[in-house]
């Protein structure tokens, strides 16, 4: 028997993975990139003097870094969710066989 939260996760993840994987990656990479950019931007403004000494290309470096973080976060989240999905389905199949 699986819990309600597991059932909810299965339904949610089936909906998320119903479309092409590239659309998932595109959407969430953009979202995480925006979050990472805002976080890096404000932390660098508050805690460093890079904006005075960083040169003209600092914003390009921050955008690139945010894009890498956004893609990595999306990839890690997708892999983790797939693994969790498969484990829940395996647990569900084992309990169904036991009944």
C-alpha cells in the first residue's frame, strides 16, 4: 500500500513527464536561471566589491553562471524525481503482488 503523498507524487510526475523532455528542461532551466541570477546578483552586490572591480563583462559571467546553475538544478531535479517515481511504482507493484 502506498501513501497519499506517494499517490499525489505519481499523479504530479506523470503530468510533468507527459510532454517532451526538452520542454520540461527548457521551462525549468529558464525558471532556475532567473532565480540563480537574482540570487548571485544581489549576493555579489551585498558581499563583494566585484561591481567596482569586476570589469565590463561581469554581467555576462553572472548570466553564464546562472544558466549553468539553472540547467544543473533542472537535471538533478529531473533525475531525482524519475528515481523516486520508479521506486514508488516498484513498491506499489510489490504490495499489489502481496495482496
